[in-house]
C-alpha cells in the first residue's frame, strides 16, 4: 500500500502547520484529466485542493479555473480549496502567461499551504512545463516532495507519453505513487495499454477511469471506488499542527 509522504520542512522564520500528507497530481499532457482525478482524490481522501499556478482564468463562469471546477464537481465548500499562488490570465505555459503579465513565477513563493487535512496539489500541463526562465514544473515537484500521481490518457500514444513522463520523474528521484489511466480508449486496446505501462514503466496502476457519465459528487465517489483502497485515506489527525 502506498504511503503519502511528508513534505519538506517549513521555510525558516515562518510559523507553518505543515500538512503531513498529500499527493501531487501531474499528467502526460494538458487536458488529460488531472483536475478530474484531483477532484476524485479530494473527495476520496477528505482532502483539500491546491492549484499553485493557474494559467487561464477567463473561461465560462464557474468553470474558468481548475479550483472552480473542483468546487463545482465535488460540491465542497470554498474552505477546502486553497487559493492559487499565481492566477494568470493567458491560457498558455505558465512561463508565457507570467511573462505576458510582467511577472516571474518564484518557487520560494510556492510552499505548501498549512492544512489540517491531506493536500491534493495539481500541476499545470505536464512535467517539463516551464515555470520561469530556469525552472520547470518538475522543480516544483522536487521542492514539494509529495508522492506523484501521473494521469495518462487511455488512447493511442499513451504508452510513449507515459514512459517518457515516468523517466523524467525518476531522473529527479521523485516518489511516484502510481499512474491513473483516464478517459476513453478511442478504439485502442485499453488492457494492452495498461499492461504495457505497468510492464515497461514498472509503475503501479492506481485506477483505470472511464469517461464518467457525470462530474458530480456521486459520480466522483463511484470513480474513487475504482482506486480499490490503493490510496488509503490517512489516519485522522496525522496532519495536525506540529505533526
Ligand atoms: N474521466 C473523465 N470523465 C469525464 N470527463 C472527463 C474525464 N477526464 C476528463 N474529462 C473532461 O475533460 C476535461 C479536461 O480534463 P481536466 O480538466 O481534468 O484536464 P487537466 O489535465 O486538468 O487539464 P489542464 O492541463 O488544463 O489542467 C474536463 O473538463 C472534463 O470535462
Ligand atoms: Mg487541470
């Protein structure tokens, strides 16, 4: 059974209630289902959700940001969603969205928010997406040190994208909790894709998720059942102050 990891120590000089546990949800690409999976985990683990860097905030009302999607789909109150550290208008790679606004994303500003629950953190795009002139999303993952959940498509091309992503994570020695294969296979051999990811990627498959009929709390809870206890909810109180 996978054990969520402990984050790095709080920055010096700051009173910080560190969350004891959580996961970093990344993906093989943009639009692969990171937010859907993060919403499932947030409900399933009774967690809080945090999107540190949001690129693109001008979508349809109530669904314009990933935090808004998670709130809408889970029905959780606003207090379960931590505010983004960077909200950038342009829906592009964070380094470009930030540059457009004359902003430089600073990693020291991206420390884990204090929570009493586990924390589900969602990246932006994939693993090697640039955050600024020097740092990539994987550098933020290395800084936060949460076990990583990789969301992959079910369809054709996913084996290559998933193996590349796993290599990038392992090159940084990041803890990988496992892979979620998400969405329709679009005619591909789903079982063969899943088996290949497991075999060549030496990765645990946490769940295989179909296109959910409804992104509602009931739909998300049904999807959580597909994880089959592989990401067990942490013991209550594990993330309390001073833990
Ligand atoms: N398993 C699923 N069931 C139903 N709908 C899904 C599923 N996975 C993804 N979708 C749909 O695809 C859209 C894109 O998925 P999602 O927003 O989770 O991707 P993402 O990887 O978080 O994208 P981004 O890189 O923009 O953060 C969702 O808004 C949702 O409508
Ligand atoms: Mg998302």
